[in-house]
């Protein structure tokens, strides 16, 4: 069973078509495609986020606190089978530094853990898996979470030729839904961004390379705080508010 820990800074940007094309043209000299981007094609990521019935986790997150965390399932298959492996991941952000703790579980084991709290059999001998699940237990005790949001998107990913820890990604076709929240049901829902808008993320452990800062400046690309889950929540609440006003009037 795999367990991974990440620690890095993440900066997000919303790009127009022109900025996207310009960025891709300019980074080709310095970066290469991620191994998952075969022949320069995108790959897809499928997630389910957890929250309590009052949306306490995402409400706290969108208030831009010094510390925030969230729990999600992540799959790299759109329709994972019962014996396929998916990730159960706890992501934290402290003062701008992002850490991730995740463990790999079979779909059936992950469902059982979420529904009953029962650990997979492997956790009895896998100390690191057990440790991550205990951290998730604590998170769930604080918030009494349940699946609330499905999010999927297509990703084009790069890493720097001289620094494999420096990564840059473009996300498109971001869709979400708040019903039928099983990872096995596939990707469908409403788009979060208009056509022609791209979400770019820069992920780095240290300082940004000078060439990248120069390219961002040339293309007039500036940081934009954007959370897929947070944007979905704001959209959901806005729609609920509009419906409420219509009913009252």
C-alpha cells in the first residue's frame, strides 16, 4: 500500500486563451511534460470532497484563514472497479505552505472505512497507513463529515528540466455536482469556469525560477486566489439564495 506526504507552496492563476497559449509556448524551453501526459495529452482527476451538514470545512476555508484543511477521495480512473486503488487524502495549508497526507485504498475498503470507520486489514501491519487513517479519524471527529461534492477536471502537467520539484499544471473542463456522490459513478456535472478560461497552478518547494517570474510578467499573469471546491460552494450557495428570494417574492 502506498502512502505519500507532500509539502510545498502553491500559487493559482486564471488565464485567458491568449495567456494560456503564450504560457505554453514560453515554458517549452524550460519544462517537460509529466509522465502522465502521454504525447502531450491531458489526464483526468476525479475527486469527492467531505464536509459536515453545515459546510463548516469549506466555510472556514473560503474565509482565508492562516490554517485550513480538507478531506477528499482522489481517483485517476473515471470508473474505478471495486478492487481498483484510489487515494484518501488529507490536505492542509498553513501560512501558505501546503502539505498532503494520503494513503492508497481499494474502492471497497475505502467505502467501508467511510461508512463504518473500519480500517482495511492491511492497516494492522502497515504503520504508515494506520497513522494517516488516525489523522483522518481525528478530522472526522471534529467535523462529522460526509461526502458533499464531486469534482473532476482534465490536467496538463509539466515539471522543470532542472528541478523536478517545480511543477506547473493547467486544469480545464472542471465540473462539479452535489448528488450521486460515489466515485464509481463517473464524471458529469456543471462547469465551474466559462469556456476559454484556464486554471494554472504553480507548485514549488522553494523560490520561483527567474525565467518563470519573467514570463508571468511579460504575459501580465497575476495570482488569483481560486479554489475549485470553494468556487463550487459559492456557486451552490448563490443558487440557493436566488431560489430562496424567488420563493419569498
